[in-house]
C-alpha cells in the first residue's frame, strides 16, 4: 500500500517564510499552553491521555514554518458521538465515546445518551455497521466476519438489559480473530501488528473485546496480548454480561504489509519497537525453555561420560544458520545437501520444522538466536520478525512468486534492519521443469500465467511446485551471508 503525502512547496519568498514561521511559533506556544491547562484542570483517563499524547507529539515534532499534518479522521471524537473512518482501503475503524455498553444478544455496542442532555437529545441517532477485520477489500473473507452494529440510544433507567454488569474505567478495542486466522502471515499482518498499532497508545490500559473468539488463538498469542493489555479479554459472543466502557475503538488500524509507519505512531514507534515488544513478551518463557534444555544436556553429558563417548565438537564460535523446512509444496528437495553446504561454509546448522502446534516461544528462541534464516517463500517466512536486526534472511523465491516474495517479506525484512538476500530460482531448479517443456509459458513467462488469476497462481506456482537448489549457485548466497556476519563481528570487536 502506498501512502501519498501532500508535498510542501520548496521555494518561498523570505518574508513570507519568516511570517509563516512566526505565526507557526505563536500557534505552537499557544497550543502548548492550552494543552498544559487541560492537563491541570481536566480529570485524566487512558483515553484522554492517549489523545493528549498525540497532540503533544504532533506539536513537538513541528518546526517553525512547517504546516501541521491534518489529523486523521475520527482522531478527535466528542463525547456522546460515534465516528466512523471508512476512508482507508484496508480497514474501517469506528470510535464511540461516552457511555458504551455491550449487547451480545444483538451483536451490538450501544452508546447511551443522557435524556437530560439537550445537545445529545437534539443530535440524530447514530446507527453504524462494521466488520472489524483488516481486509475489507476482500469480499469473500469479509463475508465470514461477524457484523457488529453500533447504535446511539437514549438512556432508559427502566431498561434492565442495559445495566452494567461489569464497569471498566479503560477503553475497549474491538476486533475479530476470524478471517484468515490459522495462517501465521495473516495472523501477524491482519491481526497482531494492527492490534499493536491500535492499542499501543493506551499503555496496556485497554480491554480487548473479541469477535470469533478462539481459545487456541489466546493460547498461541497470550504472551503478546499481555504486553498490550493488562486486562482479561472479553468474548463478545459468549459473555452475556453487559460490559460498560468510557470509549470503544471498533476495528484495527493497519499501515502496510508487516509494517508500522512510525510517523503515524505515538512516540514514533516502528517495526523495531514491535520486535522489542516480542522480545519482552517471550523472554520469560524462553528462559524456562533454556533451563529445561540445559537440564537435558546435563543429563545427556553425564550419560556420555559414563559410556566414555567422545564429546561432540563445540560450535559456539560459528554463526548459526537455521533452515525453515517445509512439508508439501515448495519444499527443498535437496535439503540435506543444503545443510551440508551450509556447514562447509562455516555455519552451525539447525533445521526448524514448524507445525501448527509449535509453540511460538520455541520458534522465537531458535530464530532470535540465529544469524541467518533460510527458507522458501511462504507464510512461515513471517518468522523473520523473530530475527535480530542485523541478521541475514535468505528467501528462496520459486517461479511465479517474485512480487509476493518481495512485497510481503523482502521489503518488510529490510525495514526491520535485516540483510535481505533473495535467491530467485532458475526454471531448471523448479519441479515444474520436469512437467513442462522448456519453452512453456509456465517456465518462461510466469507474469502472464499469473494474470489468469489467483486460483491459477495457487494451483501452478504455490501448490504445484518444489525446488531443487543449484548448490554451486546457492553457495554464493551462503558466502555472502557468512561475509556479512564476519564483518559485523569485526565491527563489534573493534
């Protein structure tokens, strides 16, 4: 997704520039004074504090002569109103501020308006509908997402169903864990990263209200959720209690593929801050895993000493290379040969075979401790997010996947600070070479074949192809990766 920004004129008359600079300075000083008064005079809340953080950050980053960036739609919502931003291609986001209450039986959120409030009683009732998932341009998957109704209604003291069973003094963020959940790329791109973008500003003072709630999702991402919220999540469909909030953000904001635009985040937080959050999330569990493994190694060493076997060669001085193995399509047919070549190039080689039930903390531990990750294009490449900035990511790019490999993983990996090395296979390295003649468009013109639609791409290039690496050719990538590691090490030791 390309973000278009309005460019400021490059040339101005000196007097005009000075005049604008003075006006901007006065405006900024006045705004700071106004904000300071608000902080002293108004009661604080997480929602209010988040809004003030946005204002102060924008003012603090504005220089004299520089125009203030127009606020995003629904960034400032008056009490007792519902505002929906439907301008983005990927997602809709609605904000409700005031007395917000859940109504699970009708899949609704209600905004209660005091009957004695003349301004609110004269305001027309709001009635919005939203599917809180970040792929709104894909009608097929959006049709599977529960629709939520947002309504403003007059307060009725006699309506027992609207009474609060659980009153929260922090905002709610409402989203769906349905859609493409189950695919790790979509879990991060459509869910976890947008959740970070939307909720980070609240500094854990927020409650997550989930549609299509899955116990396995909470088990898998519980460590991450705890970094973003200090409160238990709410399963909207199955929690029949009425939960009351001072504010609700319905839907998640998304910037780009596996990306965070720091210019749109409080504190200019970016993808590296997200990765630091992952490090914080998994640190405790990884420590336990390490202790368990050390205990196993100690037992094995004692058994080895008893049997008088020779100890294995230490590899602590070698860079660690992890091969992310695939089962089924797009597998590396000569994976054992790849492992031998990597070892000959000077690496300590690990083979990682993730399964649907593989604990993410275990994946994080392996890849966070690796200097190089090698894998074939596919959802599992999302785990490059677990690599340390400065490490190497070698993505094997099968025929017909160039665009997706670059946009979904190559560019995001560079933004994280990885050394990204794509390895685009030749037709002779594809299993398709054994099925089609050498002049067939499947081999010679994948772009034209892909133009026939997603289903063709999926059938031919994603589900119907394995790779057999040309090892003399691939060894050049291994040497490049080793050279990068060695250069970094020299810099660290100098």
